[in-house]
C-alpha cells in the first residue's frame, strides 16, 4: 500500500507536529506534503523525511509571515498530485484536508479543529492577527470565501478522526460529518516523577492571544508567586512587558530539558480553551497537577481534585481564587501519571492503525 502524509504547514513545533511524528513512525517511508517548511523552526524533527512543499515555499518571507498568504492556501493545497497513492493521511487544523484525491485513493483526515478563524469568532481572530486598518476591513469578505471553500473541502475527506470530543462536535456542527475520536499522543516515557518539587508554577506553549497567557500573567502579578514560561511566539514582547519580576521567560527548550521543568513544578497552568491540550497531559505524565480553565479539551483530560483543579470563568480573578487555595500535597503524583498513560503514544499508534485497517477493508 502506497501512503502519503499531508500537514498544513511545518513552520513550528507543537501538538500537531507531534501527531505528525507519530504518523511518520507508523509509515516510515511515506512522504510529507505541506504548504511550507522551515526545518529550523520545527527543531529539525523532520529533517530526514521526504518533504514536498507547495509553490508558497518560493515566496520570500512566507516561512515566518504566512498569514498574509491565507487566500492562496486553498489553491496551493489543491495543486498536489496524489493519484499514485492508495491512502492519504492528512493532519489538519486548516487546509490539509482540502487535498484532491482520485476515486481509488482513501483520504483519512486527522482533524485538530475546523479552521478557527473562519468558523469561530472570526472578528476576534482577525483582531488578534494584527492586520492594518485597511486589511481588517477587507478580510471579512475573504473569510466568507474561506468558509465556503472549507465546507466544500470537508466533503473530499472519506473519513474523519477528531482529536477530542470537543472537536468532534465542531466537525459535526460545521461540516455535518461524523468522526471517530482518537486523542493525540504523548511521549509518556519521556517524563518522570521527581523526588523534590521546586517553588514555581509552569506555563508552556506558543505565545498566541487565544492561549490566554496574559490572564495567567495578571494572576501571578497579583499574587507574586513564581511562574516560569516556556515557549515563544508573536505575542512574546507584549507578555514580557506586562510581567513582574516573579515571572521568568525561559524561551524554547529541547524535550531533554522540558521534562525537568515539568517534573519539578508545583503545578501546570492551562488558562486557554484548547481543542485538546497536549501540554497538560505532558505535565500529568510528570505527575504534576494541572490548574485549567473549565472548557474545551481540558474537560476530557483533567479530573477535578484528582489530576488538577478547574477555574470556572476565563478571568484572572477566578484563577487567583483557585491558586490561593491550591496545595500540591493534595495530589498524588503516581495517580496523576497513571491517568496520563492512557494518552501514551503507543496507544495512539495502535488506535490509528486499527482505524486505518477498518477503513481500507
């Protein structure tokens, strides 16, 4: 069976790229088709793969500034030729699902979410993109085109896999399609239980407005508790500017060091509404409790009072209330890690292989 993998764009390393890594392990010889590729920003994780990019790759600065080219992405993803493949497995939060395949090719899409800035609060997302005033007035007209294209593109998929029940419901709402839920993989064996916990809380992720790191920073500014933040992104300067001295920005770190930060933190802070939340599971794999906003994929990961605590409203005031009453001794690290193991990478790969085998019979 000849297989191809498709990914939206490889210009960062996050949860979706961890899923792609698992797909690469299942299909070690399959090429990766993607809109654009920046091997440095993916940490060279796919440097040994056969990666095939679209015409967007040739546009100057596109690897670091891809958002101005959103209107070209539907066209670009449709240019790939998959006529030689029996199975195409796309890994998509935006455009990869829109590939065109032959009648004899099975297309399975692992969907992280229907395009958020098209289907959710598009006005809010446009504001967060930081476009100029003139562009902001034009963009809503293009969003209508993106929504129409995305809905039609969803019909090209033979079978959907959703990364959470939360996303499965959104696929049903926007695409009118059913989906199988298979939660994303976590490399559980990478993480460990520490003998000693240090005096700091931890945030990990891309610095994007929807992640709501600003909410956590406001809370920790108020309380004065030590907070370490790992990651990078376009929102970094704004977040650093508003942070007090008790908040430390670590930057990007390799997994070999990240596991130590997880293992020794008092708790992991998860203030965003996420489609799933791989970083929260990674913290749990290190035996650490998670303090999370009660929404999105976190509801499928965290058990109140056992693996962490929820705050009800997405405000710094609600987070502060939970932090004031938090005591790490109320949680059993071994129990937390045991619960996290159900999201282990090996379990993920077995479920994906089973789903594919059932789909091609």
